[in-house]
C-alpha cells in the first residue's frame, strides 16, 4: 500500500489576494464553510456596505434567516480586523460573526473567547483558521478549523459572571444604605466603606476578631467572627466567651447561635435577624433596621467580655 504525505501549501500560492481572489472563491464555495460551522449558508451580499467607510467581506444567511457576517484575513490576526468584525456585527444588526484568518494570534483567540463568554446567549463569534493542503500533485484543498466558538458551558459561565456582577451592585447599594442608616445609632461601623462582598466587618478590639454584618439572598445576620490565623487562639477566645454565655445572651436580649466549628479555623457567635435578604428589595429598609439593632445589642452583650480576654 502506498501512503502519500499531506503537505501544507502557502495560501498565496492558491489565492494571491484576499479581497480579489479568496473572497470571491469563498462566495462560490460557501458550502465548505457551512459544513465547518455545522449549518448551511447562503451568500446575501459581497462587500456589504457598513456605514460610509466600511465594507463587510461577506454577508450570509442561515436556514432560519439569521444573518452571519464574515471577515477574511490573510497573515496574522490583528486589532484592525478584530475591530472591523465588531463594527460589522453591530451595524448590520447580525447576531453571528465569523472571522476567517490564516494565523490567529493567542491574544485574539482569548478576545473571541471573552466575547463569547460575556455576550448575550444569542450572540456568537467564530474565529476560524484557514489552511490549504495537498497530496502529491493533487489540486490544493482548503481546510477550515474552528479555533474559538461559543459553547453552552462558555455561555453559562458568562451568565454566572453577569449574575455575580449584578449581586455586587446590589450588595454595594445595600451596604451603602445600611451604613448611612446606622451612623446616627452607633459609631461601630463609622469608618467602614460599602463592599461588594456579602459581609462588612469592624474590629472588636482583639486582632482577628471582628463584628460582622452578613447579607445573603434570603438571609440577614450579625455575628462576632473569630478568625485569626491561629486556630488554637480562635478556639480559646470562643471558649472564654462561651463561659459567659448566659450573661451575654441576657444583655443581648435573645439566644445566640454559638458555633465553635471544630473542623474549621474560625469560630463565630451569630444571630439570624431575618429570613429575607438581598433578593427582597422592598424589604431592605426593614432588614437593615433589624441588623443595626441586633449589632448594637451584640456589641453591648460582648464588648465587656472581649476586653477581659488576655
């Protein structure tokens, strides 16, 4: 059996010019690209006008009438063509874009991955590598390979990221409101700024021991967090405070949740003040008032006992 060697052919040996040679060829053989993308494509327009100064190489249409804009490039991928594909996508009101390139650079692969992760579910970017191969003296054969494309996992990751960003915005606003409302009632958090985290902390007088407000989507609580780098120190502080549990809860006015957390570095003493949280926008004021009131009482119940710890 004779087995031939597959060899790569320089693209310019087949098409001397991208605009005058390759793009017209692709328009006539768009089915080859469609097979790579997994969807039939029909050419709608070559050199489609985009504003007064730009022209998209190809505007194609999928089976459902969805438009796909195609930008071709010989050589290394560059910022100019990256900008063009985004410009075409926005101005032609298409939701899919394919950037065909001879030599995609890592930074542009990363950029297309980022766009797929952070764009809406119905927006898709494809970065496709163009190569030409030949066996012996056979006619040259073009080969398209997808370097970057949208995936379900990528879109889901983008949705999670967007959801987290929305939570960060909500948390910042929640803490801003709570700190503004608490400044006339207690100075414990007067030097603390709003945070994107689900907690804010203020020192309790011992290194590694802090008073904390905690807000979750469906829960709000206040707590004393004992979380220094020294595990034995954390457990000793907790045990010392626990000896005064009855007096502390009497001063606080309610029972507290005592969590030594032997399987963790930290320990805490907490009070859940509401089974509502960040998701309950209409109840923020009520929840915040309860949190501030509980924090004042928590400091009252614990402060003198914390001062006695050596």
